[in-house]
C-alpha cells in the first residue's frame, strides 16, 4: 500500500494510477442561500480524449454540454461524460441548491480512454439513484455457507455500485475498459469488511467520512491509498460508525499519456491538434 495524503499526489497522469488520471475532491462546505442569480460553478470549458465522472455526495450539480445534454444530480448520483473527440460543457450548482443553500460535497474522477476510443463521438450518462445497485458488504471471515438476510446485512454496511460489479451486482455505467467505482458506507465498528479485486488492477481507496484501518495503518477523512497490484482482496475496519469511502479499481491502460489542461491524448502532437481544433470551433464550442 502506498499512502497518498493529497488525493493522487504526484501520481496524477501517470501509469501508476492508470486507467484513472486525476481525482478532484470538494470537501463538505456550507453554502448560504444566494441573494442574487449569480451561478456557482465552472463555466464553459472543453475536453478531449478521456471521461469525467462526477459524483454528488451532498448538494446538487447541474450539467449542460455542446451536444445538447443537460441534467441535475443529487446526493449519491453521478454524471458520466465521455469527451471522446471533443466536447464543451459547464458544471454549476443547481438553481434550487443555489437558491436554498446547504452543504455541498462532490468528487470528480478523470478516466482515461484507450487510443482507439479517444476520437469516438462524445456522450453523456445520467446515473440516478433508482439505477444504482445498493449491495450489502462482505464480512471478513464470515462463513460462506450462511447467507444473511439482505435487510439485516444492510445494517452492517453497503456499497453503491456506479460502475463494474460488486458481489454479482452490476453498476449502470457503460465503460470502455474494465472499471469499478463503488461508494461504500460502513455502519459497524465491530466487524471487518472484505473487498475482492482482480490481480493486476489499479485500486485506490479514498476516505470521505470517518476513518479506516487498512494493513495496520489508519486513514482519516481526505486520506487516500494506492494498493499494490499483486493482491486480490483488501480487509478494512472502520474507526467510526458511518464511515464512508470511495473505491476505484480498474485495468491499467498500457499506452503513453500526454496531458495538457483539458486534453489527454497519447502524444504532444495530438495535444497541439486538440488545441487547434478547439480554437477553430471543431471541438463542440460552436454548437453550444
């Protein structure tokens, strides 16, 4: 295990965290009710060559893009945008959240695309609560011949499956390479929880609330850990009831990474081409 005290630290945009590129976390923050119509968020900006995965942990996020998509996600929901050959989008607090105020907490993961998919048409997936499986956690050293009642098992903890599979339940996100994204809530400090992974995958754990003990080390809120690729399972013990973590796991993409600003390609020339396409209105801006 490698402890990363500042999210991806200096590992961002490297093969060590592939297929993930970057992780941005907005810690819980109280926003007062707005007295004006001024919007809070990020205005129009381009992307090419990768995907943005935005999860609202608290508050609401509103999306709009150059191919005509728009949507609002609330707590526990996700917007999955494939930039592909090029898209322009904006991300703001929803109008209702801006007007009423409240606590806002979010995370955004940048997921790389293999070279053969980088120039695909852009697309957008709006993942709502009704579409996201909620699955009981696996108790470490629990007898496998005894199956607990689901409602009882949920009292110990559960995982919301956005992408990939967890204990036989598949997440709704369509992905270009094998990826697991789970938001895990642990409701008991008396038990240890076990998570299974595929040998050779990149696996990252980020604590959004409370704390966990992993391999004898304690991680607290906003701590992250990059796990060794040799293992196939991880055992975690929460330090607080209601501890919440984000788990990312995926098959590495063994290709060069060239990144500059909002573009992630395979070479410097492709980055130059991306910038020129955007400046010439070929990257979605002219259709916003």
